[in-house]
């Protein structure tokens, strides 16, 4: 009986997995995330038809150029340590769509994902029809995903949702929600074709998530970005807490498996917290997350419980961010995909690891600053294995390799038609001498494919 019951359970799980994968297939039939539409009305119309599920729970809304996902995940982990049932929306996913919609710290189940998708279909189709009638394009991938996430969180139900912006802020589809707390991670140049060619323009677009009388928390910014945020705070009669002023990272020291940090928060100082992530940038993300949670739970006036902050940080994870994907040899993956992120990665590799030589397996998307990424990595990298992910936006291998050879040298540049060959070559090279390592970076899609390969080949069990 037990074997038959197990078989039925496996069959059911397999059926639900297919249903979950079918949601991604349906979303991919829409205009992709690389081409978001600067509009809110269609998303607003869809959630309105659904009864505004995004109003069923309070929201912490997070934007920025780098560090959004890690900051979101750390904040969510602290809230969960407090016993709150949490929702978390991040993007993109590394392996499966379910990763983007987290319920209580776990990717949404295939069953719940598929059921909510079926529930919202009539309303998405109604909005699509209205848009086409008006000569506009149907809901995009990310617009439909946003509606799905809001519905999933209401269905769960959650006590609080941490929502990461997809791109920009002002016209991002997540901005139909009212964030009681608006959070800004470091703002730099990225997506310039859509967000603007200067940091000030990008910051102005991102500041659009600030709602009237919100609590605003920002990482340390350059003067241009800070000025834009201060302007938006004044216009919305909000309150502003800035890193370096109202709160700060006091210290960060290397520890086994991560780092020990101390943070001066808005209402108290939290010392000797273990953060299982590498890099000073992650310590700064944690400081921003702590201030965000302080703002949410007590408007920045009530100290958090130190033990709960410690629990939240110690159990926080950030997949694809300096994540160990293999041993013997060491294989790390990091989703750095712009110069700011690559600089943070290079600094972390130098400060937190003791490798003699590193090979970087890189693939970069066409709309990214490849030169800036390679230049940031060069001081820490002995050789580059140039490849590409399966993304349609990936720079062709030969095109990227020719440029890397010009920037870093032909003698340290090696080209591979696919990621598997690039990684096999990198791991063979790393095994030839002690204290060598592999880092996979340059695009989130490349990192996702590397993680799937590492899992299939069980590189963590070598």
C-alpha cells in the first residue's frame, strides 16, 4: 500500500510541476521583461478587476540598481523571524519561476502557483481585450506576473509583502501598490536606454515609488541621486532615513561562512550579527534592510529585538550572489551584470577569499556595459572563459571574446560555444594547481544555467 501511495504522490507532484511550468510558458508568450512598457494603467485595471489584492497587506517596496534582491531577502527574513507570514516578490528567477514568488520563506508551490494563475486568467484576458481594442499591446510578461504575485499573496494570505521593483520605479507595474516603506539600494547607471542617461534621471524615475507620507530608507547615494530622493521626499511629505546619517554600517569582519557585522539602526545599535553572505556590499544591504524593518514595525522609533534581528540575518540567503556552487575545485556564481556589481564582486573576492588564481566564466547581455564589467573583474581574474547563456539578448561568443581579448589580453581570453564546455575547461584548469577557483558571472541568466548544471552534476558532493 505504501508503495502505491508513494507512486500516487509522485504522480501528483509531477502533474503539479507541469502545471507550474505551464505558467512560465504562458507568461513567455507575452512581451518579455527586456521590453517593459512605461505604463501603469493596464496593471491597475487588472488588479482593480480582481478586487485590489495588493491592498490586502502592507508593503515594503524596494528599488535601486544593485542589491535589491539581497536587501529584499534580508528584510523578509527579519520579518519572518518576528513570526510574520511574509510574501516576497523578486526578479528574475535563476532556475524556476516559483523562486520569484515566495511565501513564508519558501518558493510558492506549483499547486498554488497554477491555481492562482487559473483564477486570474479571465481578468487578464479582459484587460488584454480592452488594450487591443484601444490599439495598445496586451499585458506584458512582468505586468501579468505582478498581478499574479499580488493575487498569490492575498490568497496565502500574508501579513506583509516585500516587493522588489522590476525596472525603474515610477512606471514599473509593481507601483500600483502602496508601499508604506520605500527603500532605495545604491543607484548607478543601468538600463540607460529606458531609465535615462544620467544617475539623476534614473534616480528621478526610481523615486516614483515614494507614496504620500511614506517612510523612505536609502543606502548611501551619490549627490545626484540623493538630491532627487530628497526632492521626492519633500513633495510627498515623507520622512527620509539615509545611510551614513540616520543609520550606518559600523563594522564588518570576515568570519567562517560570511561575516560579523554591527549596525547602528534608526532606533538602536545591533552588534556582532552573523551574516552568511560575502562582501561589504552585503553588509551594507543588511544595514539598509534593518533600517527598513525598523521603519515598518515602529516608524523607526522602536528598537528591534536583537535576537530576532540576529536570527533573521543568520537565516537569510541570497541565491546567485557569491554563492558556492561546487567544491574540488571551488566554483562560485555571482549575478553581477553591471560595473557597480562587478566592482563589488571583485572587492569581495579579494577580501573574503584566499585564492591564488581565479578563472572567470563570463557571458554578458547585449544591453550591458561589458567593458565596465571586464575592467572591474580584471584585477582579480587570471583568465576569462567567454561564453553565452541561452538568452536571446546574450552577446555572441566571438563578438564578446574579441572585445575581452582587446581589454584583458588575447593570452588570457578563451572562447567556448556553450556554458558546459566553458565550465568543464575552467574546472579542469582550477584542478591543475592548489588555491585556484572558478567564478561564473556577467549575467543572471548565465548564473541560473550554471546553478542548474552544478546541481545536475552534484558538484557540491565532489
